[in-house]
């Protein structure tokens, strides 16, 4: 009765909920690719992945033309076997973003099905380490914001109980970045974690320099300072500064995380369940980090990552960036600066199916 009888994929476009800019790009829209599976017993599961504006139709084509046909007749309980079969069938395009995102849409659908069948919420099925996760706020720290806007947003986030605030860097003169961070630190005081994100915009030499300039501000982590394929540069930076180096949103396999950890190039792991290929590999990256005493603070997707971050013992922070408001019927529950885990069976995301249908583009 757990045999997959149907698998469908479709694309939904969501406008950004706030203007979002960083050192290299702007968040244009969220292309959300959904996968729905149904089994012979009538149970279903819904999963998804996303892009920030481009590539959605390529993911959809990969799913429809190659991956979904391989699901028919498979036992939905065998999530590992299915993941590896799909990955193996795409060797010519893996490891890479498009393939990992497509795999994630299938894998999250299977986990949703598994949790619904077991009548368990995801955070319990995946480990059940805690029932709440501390929040830090990224929405208040975008690069285009003025110093006054940064200060106002940071104060509002702290007043709402957020334990940390992320500020984007990448101004033409590093002194501007330092000035902005210093102003925020003075406004919120020493008890708030200040994260910094360069979005892969620096060279190793520039990153080492700016890290030295930021150390007096007591930065909690320096995120994506260099291009993700410059592992050696990250290792050199990590060895030169007391600021933890955070990486992961632009890594697409567990092996890539293993290399960073082995090279001592990452102090914070930021695996993204969509970009690494789903919940199955995300949990492996999280436990790999745990084995090396490294915290995991996942990138984006707070509605999904709240459950995953709560499932593992080293989940330290959840990133606050709301982006599913238009297609969900409930919101993330926040109490004393912590996101509370959803208790409903499945992924814990209350989809508004009518709103989703209204926004289908493919």
C-alpha cells in the first residue's frame, strides 16, 4: 500500500515580501517548485524547493522529464534507496544546484508522506532534540538600508526577542561596512549576536583584512566571505581570525561539507535543505557537523528548517526571513525569541492550496 502511484510537479511564483539586496545580487522573486506524491493507500506528501528568481523551469523540466517517472511503483518508505537511485540517474548533472534542488523537492515530499503516515511531526521523526529554536533576524540588515534603518530594524528585532541580527556587507569601502556594524553594535549593546554576510563577494586577502577590522565589533560569524569553491581561501581566513567562518548555503552535497570541515574552513555550518538535495542529506550534514562539535544554523526556509534545526542537538539558530506568507494559512509561532516547532504531522507547513493554485505559472 506504500507503492507510489502518482507524482506531479508544478511551479509557483512568489513576490519577495521585502526588498532584499546583498553584495552580489537582489532577491527577485521566489520560484517555488512543488512535488506531490500519492501512494496506493491514498496517502500523499507534498515537498518543495526554491530559487531566488532564475532556474525554476529548469528544475521543473528535470523533475518531469527524468526524475518523477522513476518514482512510479517504488516503495515510498525507502527514502534512502529512492534518493540514491535518483541521484545516480543524474550523474551527468551532479553535483550541482539544479539537480540538488530537484532532488530536494522529491525528498521533502517523501518525508512529508512518511511523517503523515506515522502521524508524527517532522522534528520528532528526524530526531526530536528540542521543541524550540532561537531566532536571528536577517530582514533588518540588507545592504541597501541606511545606517538609521539598520539601527531601527535591529532595535525592533531585539525588542521582538531575537537573539541575533545579520547585517550584509559589501560597500565600496570596507570602512563603510565597519561604520554600519559599529553603529548597530552601539545601538543594541553587547548582549546581541551580530552576524555578518558578504555573499561570496571577497577575495581571501580582502576577507582577512575586513575580519581584522570587524573583530572589535564582536561579530558572531562571518558568512560566505569568499566564493564557495575557494575552500583553501576559507581555511586561510579561518586560521587568521577569531570570528567563526559560516558556510553552506552554496554547497550542494554532504561531501562538500566534509571537505570544508576536514580543512577546518568552517566554524558554522549553514546547510540548506533545498540546496543540498533534501532532508535526507541535510540530516547527514548536520550530524557530520555534530561529530566535529560544529553548530548548524540553516540558511533561509525557516518554515521547514525550524523542524530540522529542532531535530538535531547542534541546531543553534534559525534564520528569520518570512517568504511563504502568501501561500500558507498559519505563521511561524514565536515565543520569547524562539521559533516553536509545528506539531502537526508532516513537514508542519499549513499550505493554502487555493492560493498556491492561483499562483501556478507552469
